[in-house]
C-alpha cells in the first residue's frame, strides 16, 4: 500500500478489499447495508467517495482523503459523531451521551474527547478500519457468524488528483459490473457510483461530475453525457479471458497492429488495483524518488508503464512483471 498523502495535502486513492476466501457472500441486501454504512463513515471521517462499485465478494472505492480534518467546532464535531454513534449499540465503547457530556465538561476532558474523535478523521487507514470493522460486526451478527470477514488488509493505489487520472480510474471502477458479466450497461448496476447517480437522478450529488467537466460551467447532464461516452470508449470491449477470434486477428492486421484506446486501457488494468501510483510522468517520478529516499537502497525501482498514452497518464508498480 502506498504511503498516504503528505500531511495537509488532499490525496486520491483507489482502494480494493475482498471477502475472506473470496466467497460470494454479498446479496443486494448486504450491498445496500454496506452502501449506507459507507456514506456514514465517509461523512464522519470527512472523506469524499468519488465513485464506488460493490460486487459479490469485493468492493472498489475511489476516495479523496483530506490532508487534515480542518477546524471543527464542537457543534460540527457532534454532527459528524452522530453519523456513527447516533444509534446506541450493545458493547459500543462510545455513545453520543458520553461524547456530549465530555464536550460540555470542558478543560482536559473536552480536549481528550476532541482528540479521540479528530484522530479518526482525515486518515485512509482509519477510514478503512472503521468501515470494515463495523460492517463485519453487522454481517456476523445478522448471520450468527464469527471470525474475520475480510481477506487481509485493503490494497490502495495513489491517484494524481487531476481530471484525467481520476476519470480514468473512475471508469475502471464503474465498468466493473460490466466486466463481471452482471450487466451490459454500467448505468443498470445500482451498487456503483455511476449507476446510483443515473438511477436516482441525483446527478449533482455524484462527486465525479465536477472533476471530469471540461468546462466548470457545464450542467451535470452535459458532463454526465460526456462521461458516458468516455465509459463506452474505455469499455468498448469488456470481454475477459477469451482467446483471439479469427475476425479479431483480421481486425488487428487491418489496423496495422495499432492498439485502440480501449485496448491500451485494458492492457494496463492490473495497475488500477495492483500498482502503487497513477498520474502524469512527473507525478509518478516524484513519488518514486520519495519512495526510494524513504526505503532501503535494496528497494526495487518502480516499473513505469503508460496507461493512456494519448493523455500522458502513467502508472508505477513495485511488483515485477
């Protein structure tokens, strides 16, 4: 997992986590519960969910994590706390009554409570810990189950906070239900950022729209139409694991061996989940230099690879191959 963004600097991450044993445990009911929890935890931590995809045995999140939680008044802190602690639960170490009493007490008691809550904000590891732990409790309680639910820690990729980089990774995430064979059109999958935005009609609430707009004056509908066109470029051929058919071979020959935009994207999909950082060449090089400075001299040099050649977008990975 790449080191989180520098303190005080917002950072965008693509995060993936899988169910233990990769069992297909999540039905629509479980996904709906996860989506609700995701909203609450993000609100508490101050993390923006740019887009997401919840599948039967894993999930993808594209998150913007603030560098600091910012200056929060006691009233604002209580508003966030209610998202997680508003409902009393058996064995819950914190409760709204305890939080409110501590803030009213003032002095060291108030400072300690504020420090406890603020330490859980503006942090990717803490956000994921709260999200996965709370969902595990809900899931295990519902099915009278014990033991871990998740397959180890989460994986994350640092994404340069630019329109091109964010849009590219978002498209990969929103196209997951298509590649999995669940739907033919990404708008028809309700447990994804794109599907939720289109299906609910709340286009203005989809955090991705303003990031990908060519012109900030465009309406959400115009921006959504542009993103949909982009999705159909990125996902023009969502097939996976098939052998090269004769007609495809003929097409490759006719094109002189040049790769289409969709083919170039698919050839680099592993970097979307297994890489370390995605962005412009300068951004990737800067990250690689800092990583080599922080780790031992025996650390492997990041392997640079183009993701979208036409958009000057690259990925680095410390993995071989």
